[in-house]
C-alpha cells in the first residue's frame, strides 16, 4: 500500500540521518496517523507500506538507507532537490 508521509518529528541531534524520530500523515477518513521511525522502517522493509512524500504534486519515494554508523534511516530517493524532501516536511502535531 502506498502511504504519503506529510509530517515528521525530529529530536535535537545534529546528524540529519538520526534526527527523525516519527513520521506521520493523514488517513483517507481525515484522521491523522503517526508512527516511530523504527516502525516505518520495519513496514517499509517488509513491503507492508511504500512511503512517499508529495513534491509539486508528484510522489517522491522514501527508502531505507544505512548511515555511516550502521543505523537505518529513511530518506527520499535522489531527485535533485536540496534539502532532502523528508527532512523539509513540517512537524507532526503531537497526539
């Protein structure tokens, strides 16, 4: 299932690869959803969800990557945009 990520929550780490702690979005019924980074990585790797962000009305896919320290994180596929489209999203409202 394709799922749009429209917001993120970051902690105060300096490494952008480790700064996202939650991703979130809107369900078809208008309710909000939010999950931890670990959950999103697990769902992505299992093929349960295929995440994307909307950039100029086009989907930019989100993939699992591994930092130089060996930690998994999410990032958008290279599309020539700077900054990373995922890191540029607004903060999710806390529930």
